[in-house]
């Protein structure tokens, strides 16, 4: 019985959300999208608020209107079309043409994707090291 408990704790730890790593990844992505230096990010997800708070070049915005980037985590939420919108969910990315990209997990692997026509519409040019994540269509 104790053996099963140890295995359960081990797998729970592996599946746990790694806030520090997520903060580094989102910091890299969002500073590439908004080259102003310190990026104002809005999310209504408590877990991702912690991620934004820990990222060195990101500031948590209290409202979506004040943000330069919106991190959407929930289906059905609509935000301002003039903002850069990024998501944590592939299905949300497919369903909302205002969202320029996503960082999500699929089959245990991290996935980053940007949609070229949506980037062009927002006049966003990403650094060369992001080119492999840009696709023309979903």
C-alpha cells in the first residue's frame, strides 16, 4: 500500500503545473510579441496570474483594456479585437480567429504555435528563433 502511495505522489508531482518554467516560457513568448520591454498581460485565470507575476518582464494588468497581451484560458470568453490574444488551448485557438497563437500540452509534450495570417493582421514580426513555430493554417 505504501508503495502505491509513493508512486501516486511521484506521478502527481510530474503532472503538477510548473509555475517557474511556465513563467520563463511565457516571458520569452510575450516579450517577443511585444518588444516594449515590460509587457502588460491580462488573464482571468488565477493559476496563470501567478505565472505572469513570476515572469521578470511581465506585469499583471487588472483589466483587459489596460493590457497589451491577453492570455485566454477559457472557452467562450471574448476580448478586445485590437489586443494581442494568446491562449493555452489548441481548441480555443482553432475556434477564435482573433487569437494569434497558443502554448499548450499535447500527449505530454509542450506545443507552441503561431498562425502567420493572424500575426500579419496584427503586424507582428517574431524573431528568427520562433520561425519553426509559425504555421500558415491550422
